[in-house]
């Protein structure tokens, strides 16, 4: 009888220990899962790498930097509020963006907007001042957009607005990021009248194994009406 009581006590003890162990194991598992989920949520970042024109088969790319696509503009901004803000196909861009899309439409090229992580001010004067500071300090703004399949392209039309007698520093970030050896780079720009200045030479220095060509310079105030000029230029150079 005494032996049977002892056995019963041992059995109950075993059951209790097993139950506690299972509960502790389940709690530990839940905690681990929670930590994993938290860690994962902290590490997740928006993937801004683009496979541009993956299904088009085009070997021509238009890569451009435009104020309207890099400024912290208010929602519903009126394009007429600034000579540097334009619309194309109902999308906000800038003068350079307008020329870029004209080139893309006429040549059948794929499009890529060079965009920075930190947005520029909503007022153009503030943006120009920031651009001057970046130039003086030789800043390389971090880019938010990236190209995964740059090797697909043989010809790259590369466009920018002239800021402080130079390209915006984001253009140098772009040139630093990609090896464009063996490619043909055709430059285009919009400006108040200064044109390319030494942008072609700077691009050639950054991409010494590429063929860099001075292309089309358009006055910023003429951008929206330059479609015929752009088309004629493309036909002249074989695109």
C-alpha cells in the first residue's frame, strides 16, 4: 500500500514537471518568435533597386536628375507656381525631366529618374542654395533609386540641370555608383544659358573607359516647347 502511494506521488510529480516544462518551452518559443518578428521589422528597408526595362529589350537608357522629382513639394502643387516645376503625362517633374521624356518617347529608350534619399526644399531658391553647399563641400548625396541591370544598356542619355556652373552633386553620386566602361554616354542639360560648361569633361574623368559625347543643351525657359528640336537632334545623331 505504501509502495503504491509512493508510485502515485512520483507519477503526479512527473506530470507536473512535464506540464511546467511544456509551458516554459511554449513561452520561450513565443518570446523567441516575438523577438524575431521585432528584429525583422527593424531590419526591413524599402527596396529601391530597379530592374529598368527588363522586358523591353531596349539597349538605350535615359537617366536624368530633375528638380521636380527630387523636391519635397506639397501635394497638389501647381506647376505654374515655379518655372522649374513642370508636368509630363500628368506627372510632376522639372525642365530636365521634360526633355528626358521627350528623348525617351522619340527614341524608345527606357527611363530612369536619379533620386536622392534626402529631398530638396520645396522652393527652388532654397534648393539652389543647398546645391551650392553640396558643391562647396564636395558632397555625394545618397541615392534612393538604383539600377540593377545597367549592363543591359549600350547607350545612356545622361541629363541634368546646371547648378552653380556644375552638375548637381547627385550626378556624381550616380557616376560613382556605376561602371559605364564601354558605353556611349550622350549628355543633355537644361540651364539659364550657361550650358554644359565642364560637365562633359567631368563625366569623362569619372568614366574614363566610356565614350562621352556633348549632346543637347536647352534653355530652361524653352524646355516645354522643345519637342521638335529634340526630335530633330535625335534624328541627326541616329536615334
